[in-house]
């Protein structure tokens, strides 16, 4: 039992050391990682359709989810159903 604990702790310390090393590498080149991250974000959100649905208990959110399951095609088209507070809030929240 103690041997398993020691192995687990050794693995945990190696994993945390690797994570610290990766974090320090990202700090060294924040501009490069930020631009790559921005390009990936733009590519993913390029074909995003936000579908504003009704409140959480209403049947419209289920309908929005069903539409997203049927229509989603990976990165070429993504439908994101969003819960809303009602018609007035939808008009206020949706940008023009």
C-alpha cells in the first residue's frame, strides 16, 4: 500500500513539474501563442450560429437543442442554442 502511495506521489510530482515547465514556456512567448490561439478561435467561430431559445423550462430550448444536434457539421457549421429571458431581453441582447 505504501509503495502504491509513493508511486502515485512520484507521478503527481512529475506531472506538476511538466505542467510548470509548459506554463513557463507559454510565458516566454505570449505573443506567438496568443496569435495562434486567436487564429484557432476565429476559425472555430467562423461558422457559428447562435440560436436564442426560450427559458430553461420551456419547450423551445429542447427544440433548439434538437436543431443543433441535427444541423451541426463539425467546424463547417455549428449551432449554439442559448437560453434567454424572453422576447424583450432577446431584442435588447442581440447585437445589430
